[in-house]
């Protein structure tokens, strides 16, 4: 373990490790064969600001398509930003060229969602994990092999499996390979893009425990993206909730899960499953109507107003800023004109929807399942 | 002997179980077998591949021992020999006459020796041109697919242009300007062949570069060059090998075509193409061995490479594996069909 010594402390070690400032990412939609013209843009991330302190885990939750993964790829500069800044350990990395970025990549790694797609099927596990060491010229030959085997042991793999191919491992083992690869350069920050959502529940727990152990052992900072609220609640110190490319609420984990203010957060929390049937029956579910609007043409004002049970005319006109609401601790930010008060019951459109679904299901039993979806 | 459906299915089951046990054994080994080695193992069990390899080895041996054949028979591949090479009426010998195993041509040269020397040219051109075309097509296809944008637009249009070019006309013009020679022939064939490979490699690269492992490579700091040749290329090896194998016979026929038209390597070097051309006017169909023998040599070579290419594709393509396995296993399970099923299940 001698080689896995802590990384050198940089001059800016006192400030936050990562500052995301007003990051915007638009994907152009192009038409035409020879003369491509832009006919629109997908506004995947629309002005996100976020601060990650050293050693903490920031959870990022939201529905599919809300821009979580795009934000992760903007942070690690896998996507160029449309505008905004990403300051990593005091250095603005958002405008660096690929060559200038390389030394910073050593300290900022990523774990991917798909344990099958993220490992090259034609390369041996040893060379996959050893790649970061080779690219950054850290270790060669026998030394690299030794280090790779050490890493494999750290993440709970048999080092003798060095020469196997990814296809010879199970999903959980593959994710361990991904963790070992991310760990090889001894980074300070690891961005985990839904690291467990493709795994079985029993394996999810193993990987999460592994990540937590590694955090303690190697002083890691995580940005942890997931759509499973239970997982996020378990691993995160702070949680940010995203909706259509914007952060709608952000707070310490206990605060956010204990007294959510944004109607979207409330709906999201009420949708997660509770293991206790008594509690589940007594708890109130907020069913949002409609689908997430298209990020190509997002709603005006507050992006959530089209589905919000508390929406008022103001919401479609003016965008609420992400600020501390009256009576909240300083770290609890909410972007809402009419935040949900503790104990308030959000009913909204839920009864109509339920009635409609029930009526539809009764009319055609075979179609019932589809009607609900 | 007829089998009931039950017996047939249980045979297949036994065969599959054996196979899965094999797979288990393979995974127990500490070193995983690479996909290419697995493909080689599959290829080794393919009878057609062995036949094809034998045909190719036969022609390769003929090419290697060509000078020896010339020495042993005492016949030169180049010099006309109207004294010893023709009979008393001045007619060429047929196969087996006058000590000439495959007969002589219209100027008395030993056809066996010339076919052997022709094999050298055919195989050399076929393999070298294919190598050049494969390497060129792979590199340009990778670059085109990976970078996209104007580089892709340029290279993709170039591939279209090359593929739509009348290559025989181009070869005739080039031979007229520079004079036919071996390097020119190889160059012309390679130039008109790379685009077919380039196009497929480009398409594969386009799909591979969207995979998450490419993103993972970028996130650890890999450069474009490394991603193209270390990460993506190994995933393209299978189609490239198949295409390459199937390109060899095309190149050989291409070379024969150019030589037949007199714009290839050219006389006095014996090639199968100019043997076909030289002999057609004077002797025609009466002296059948003039054209039948080089044609057979050409046929064996191209058939060998084509069959091998098919087998290689079967071995490399996972989609055909199932079909291939059943074909193979039914042959294995055949003789044991009469045995009691319980005995077979107990066997492993």
C-alpha cells in the first residue's frame, strides 16, 4: 500500500475541491446533408452552480434525462461546456486544451454506469486497469503489473485474474474493475455516474460499501449521481435535486430528506418505496401529471410549473432563484416561489389521475398496465 | 437409422453440456483466452478450413520450390526451347509427352515450371496488395470514422470516388504511361482495394466510438491516437481479418486480369494471366493444356482463399457460432446416437 500514498496537497488546499459555476451545456440539433444548419438545441444543463468540499460526497438526483450525466461529463470535461466554469482545486479547467487537461485528469476520475459498456471487451483486465498508469507514465512493465494487482486486491478482486477478459466477470466484479481503474491514479475526486443502477440490489450494497471504504482509506471526494433515493440518502453528505437541467433544491442529506421544500423534491421523495408497509399506507403520495417537458423547448419561468401542484401564474413568468428560504439553515437552497411548508399536504392533480387510470383499467383490463404507464 | 425427436434433442443437450463444461474449464484457467485464440480454436475444428488451407499451402509450396522444379527438370521458365520443347513436327508436347509432366507451350517452355513461377507472382501480388490495402483502408477508415467532420467528409467522398472508378481503364492508362511492372501492379491493386475495407472500418468505428469504454479512455487522459489504435482497433480486428482474407483472391484475379490484358507485370516473367493470354491465339482450343492448367492453378488458389475466408468469418462472428456449433456437434454426436442416454449423461 506504500505506493498508494495520499496525493500531494496543492496550494489551494483550503478552498472547496470543485466549484461548478453557471455551467450550461447545449447540444445542437442539426439538419441537412451537405450544409448542416442548426435547427434547435437540447438544453441539457442550464446554469448549474455547485460546490463540492474536500472529502464529502455530494449526491445528484433527478429523473432520467434531467441532465445529471451531462453535468458529470461537463465536470470531467468529457463534454466541452457551452458556457460557465468548472474550477477544480483552484484551477479553471473548463477552457483547457486536451494536453493541458491531462495532468488534471490524474486527480479527477470517473466511474461509469454500465459495467459492460465501460470496459473494452477486447482488452485484458490488467491492461484496462493499467492504462491510466501507462498513459501518465507512472509505472511500466513488472512495476505496473504489481501496482495493478495491488489495486485489484484493494477493490476485492483476485489479482490472479489479471489476464482475464471483462466478459469473464460478473456485473459486480466488472464494476470493481471500473473502480480500480478510477483509483489507479490516486485521484482526489471521483465522479460516479450511476455506479450501481445497472447492478443487482445485493451487489449494489457491496459496491456502495466498497466506495465508502475507499473514501475513508484514500481521502476521496465523490460526486455521486443516482436516481435511487435510498442509495443517495445512504452515501451522500449533501444532495442536489435536478429537474430539466437545473438544480431545484440542495441541502444536507438529513435536511433535504427531512424537510423538503420544493414540490418536485416532495413528489420525488413520496415516490420512493418505503420498506415498512404500515408507513407506506399512511404516507401520502404525490403523483405528478404529465411527462417531463422536452429539454429542446423547456417551459418558461420555473421549468416545473407545467407539472407542479402548487403552480401559480407567477411561476410561468418568473424563474425562481436558487436561494435560502426563510427559516432554513444556510446550506439549504430552494428554487421555488411557493415552497412547501413542513407538514403541508400536496394533493395537486393526484386524485383525477388516479380516477382516470382506475376507470381506464376497469374499462379494458388488458390495457390496464399500459394505461398506468 | 432414424432418431426420434426426443433422442435428437437429448443428443444436442449432451453436446451443449459438454460445451459448457469446456467453457467452464476455460474460465478456470487464470489466463483468459483472447477472442482471437477462441476463434482459432473454432477454426481448427472446421474441416473446410483445413481443406482451404491445404489448397493454399499447396500453391505456396509450388511457388517456393519453383527454382528447384526448374533445376530438376532442367527447363527454364523464360527461354523458348523449340528444339527440346516441341516434337518432331514442331508441335508443343501435351501433358506427359516428351518428359513434360504438364506439357509445353507454343514456344516449347515447360508449363509446369511456368505455372510454378506464376504462383510466385500471384501469391506475392495477392498478399502484398492485400496487406497494403488492409493497412491503408484500416488506418484511413479509423481516422475518418473517429474524427468525423470535414476529415470524414473528405475521406468518405474519396472512398466513394475510388470505388466508383473504372479500375481496368485506370490500370491500362497507368501501364501505358509508366510501363507495366510488379510494383506498379501491386500499387494499382492496393489503390483500388483499400476503399472497400476503409468503408467498413469507418462504419464500425462510428459505432465503436459511441461506446462508454471510449469515454472511459478519454476520462483517464488517453489521446486520440491511443483511443483509435489501442482501444477501438482491437474491436475491429475480426471484420478486418475476414475482409483481408477475402480480398486476397480478389487481388489475385485482379492481377491475372491485368496480366491477361498485357498491362500487368508483363513478359518474359511468367504469370498465370499472361500464360492465358500468350497461348490463346496460336493454339486455341486444340492445345487445351495451354489455358486449362493456369486456370486450374488460379482456381485452386482463389477457391482456397475464399473458402478460408468463409471459415474465418464463421469462426470470428459470434452470430454464426451457434449454427456452426450445431453443425460440428451433430457430426460428433452422430456415431454415439445408439448408446443409452443415461450412460451419456453420466459420462462427463
